[in-house]
């Protein structure tokens, strides 16, 4: 899909899936390349910190009566989410590279990353779809596991709080990505798993 004309925050179908931008029309601003993958951003990327800072405040509002502490926790959450998003996208790039079918472009938006694959994807082998989709959540789960194993070696403070946030957000991203919902990795993962199960069953019964 090519998306060239910015439409701001007008109502569109992608709002249902957590994107503020209309992915069919939003402008791609080239940022460079990472591991050979073109990386672009949308004109609304600057909203990302404000979106997740607000979510962090709402999530931690009841955690403390001290407003400054709530703001601190929200900032830690913001940093954790932004780093976790990059880990997730790196996992997708790594997964695509491992199966020999990397994404054509990574688009970073105000809320979520978008993996863009150009051309007809129906001819892409099932293992490639699985490898590309599994890369993000699996990498998040690995990161979460490593961080949880190292938390006991850190004293209470900003680093400990940040690592705790990173562990929690990576675990959430990793586990949540397996949900079979449209626009979520699980939609592709379970589609391909069921397709392979059906194909195996047909082969064994014929």
C-alpha cells in the first residue's frame, strides 16, 4: 500500500485498530535504513510521547496520591513502551531476514509500527508468513525473560523501575501479539497454523 496524502486525524477505519493515522493516505517521511530496511515516519509521530504519557498517567493514577510520583511512573512507562516498540519491530525485521522474506518498509506511527510488504503476498510460503509474524512477539518475550532474570541484581531506583517497566511491556506486547485479532500478529500466526493443520489433515485422510 502506498500512502501519500496526509489527512490528519480524520475518522477512518484504522482507528479501530489503534492507529491515529489513515494508513491509506498518510505521508511517509523517509528516515533512513536499518539493516537494509527503509524506515519511514508519519507526520504525527510527534504525538507518540503524549499518547503514551497520558496512558501512563491514567494507569498509575491510583498507584500514588503524590501527583509528581504519578508523573514519574508515567514517564517510566512512556520510555518502556517506546523502547519495547522498537524491540518488537526489530524482532519482525529479524524474523523476516531469517525466513528470507523481510518487510519492504517499516513505518513508525504515533501509536504502532506498521510492517509493509509490497506486491502479491498470496504466493509467499506459509513458513515465511509465520517467521515474519512470530519475530516481533517472540523477541519481546525473550527480552522480558532476560530482564526478569536480572532484576534481582539491581537496587531500587530509576534503573530498576525502568527495567521493571520494560519487562512488563515486553511481556504484554509479546503475549498480546498472539491474540487472533485483526491487525495483530496473532491473526497471521493462527491463520497459518490452522492452514497447515488443515493441509496435514487433508493429506492424511486422502
